[in-house]
C-alpha cells in the first residue's frame, strides 16, 4: 500500500501544495467562518467538526476520495500519494476533511500522515 500524505491548507495564505489530488472546499461547502461562534475555532473543535461533516456533500466527497486513493495505489510505481485539502483560511473545512479522510484511509490499511500547513495562521478577516 502506498503512503498517503494529506496537507490541509488555506488558499488565502499561499498556493496549493504540490499534490496528486487537491480538494478545493471553498465554493461547494459552506464556510463555518461566517458564524461568529466558530470564527476563532478550528477544525479540531467539536462544533466545527459537526458543522462541516453535517454539510451536504462532504461525506460523499470523503468516500469518493478514498476511491481515488485506491485507484492511484494500483499504479505501477506509486509509493506515495499526496492529497491537498484546501479552504479559504486553512483552519476549518480543510482540517476536518483532512482528519476524517485520514481516519477512513487508515481503516483501509494505508499509512497516513496529516500536516496542517495553515492551522496556526491568524483568522482571515473578510
């Protein structure tokens, strides 16, 4: 099985990481940042996790991405697959999706490393 590296990031901080698959969560999925209760929280907080995972389409995206990793893993020379999980600021949606994707892939026997590139960045003021 290929090693999987998942990088959560914010498009407003820097370019997307060099990845085999980039999940751009900005337009399709509601941003918890718009709710003042969640603005200063991160994807590690329960309220943000429930909100993101309760958004229609997120769970099917996770399932589809697991299938993509399975397909990439069958390639003849793949030893590492890099997935970018990006939202606007890199503190909410991208973190939740990265962590949940990692959990699903580990259950299927993949060795997964998760990096939260922009989690430490200040909240983006918009």
